């Protein structure tokens, strides 16, 4: 598969967001016109039970820079992001939620750090979420950082730019989207966090509940800490393996 280093694919997972899909293209206009990359939007329908897929198809038919994937049934946010990354053909991949509580124009802030960093993630300032959601998220981020020491204050921020190769080398599991920075650091990659804007949800319904935003992430944090503790470093001093170029030249 040929990878384009001068383009970026923005993966947008969608689950029952039919009312907000028409807002996506207008919201991206300024970013697309100012980006240093050629921008493609990849909408991933995560088994929606409303008319989201119909609305997605309408956008894809009208705009060449919009594509889509559709799951047979709901598989979760991590699966939707992973599938989008796997199918894209660009060196860089971005991620944003379809509810547009983060601003696509803030991708420009993240782009400014590319390619000096392998993963650039947003940090939501002045979050416009419910009190329960903000408190549970703050606790989960504190607990994660105290266990993993990734130095990131808002790991779950739905605004990121990442090297595709870095994401593809990460172990896949449900909930991995909350740990992208830590998983990149395990690979020895460079990570930075950038302040971004945050807005109230206008359309659709929040997928928040105590299990998927607090209890489940705590379990995943323990598992990831175990992985980090089990890392083994090694250095190869000699080898006799020929490179692909050497084999072709023969």
C-alpha cells in the first residue's frame, strides 16, 4: 500500500449522530482551506441504528474528499478509530468526534507540531461537559497518569494527529483510544499535548456512563501498567540479514 506523506486522513467515528452529520462539512471548511496537508475525511459508521449511514452516504456522494466505512454492528469507539486508521493511505491520521465538541480548526495547532512529534493530542480547556462527566474524567486522568506517568492531562481528548505507523504498531483492545499517548511512549515515540477549545454538545446524545468512562478505564490502566513493567530492552550487535534493496539488486 502506497502511503502519502503530504496528506492527512481525519477519522470521524459515528454512532447515532444523524442530526449532526450535516454540520461536519461546514465545520471543516476553514481547516481544509488552511491545512498544509491535502485533507480527506473518513467517516466510520459504528453500527448506528438511526439514519446516520444514510446521511453519511449523502456526504460521500457529493464530496470527493469524503469517504466512509460502515460496521455491521456496533463495535465501539476504539474499533472505529482503528478501522479508519487501518484503511487510510496517509502518513498522518487525525481523529475527532462527530459531536464537534472540539473544533476542527484546532487541527492547525496540532499540525504545527508535526513532524517533530509522532503523536499530538489536544487538552480540552474550559470543558463544557456535565459535572459528573468532568469529575469522573479528572479522576480517571489523574489515576492513569499516576500509574503510567505519561505526562498527559487529557488522554481521552477527541482531537489528535498521529503517525499511522505508530497507531498500527499499538496493541488493539477495546478502550485503547484512552491510552494512545501511553501506547506511543511505550514504543519510544515523541508525544506532546496542546491546549484546544471545547464546546457543549448541540446534537445527539452523550455515550457517557460510569462503566465506560471510569470503571473500565481503571481496569485497562492496570493492564497497561503491567505491559510497561514487562518491557525488555535489547540491542543487536551483529546480524547477517540482507535488506530488501540488497535482495532486489541481486
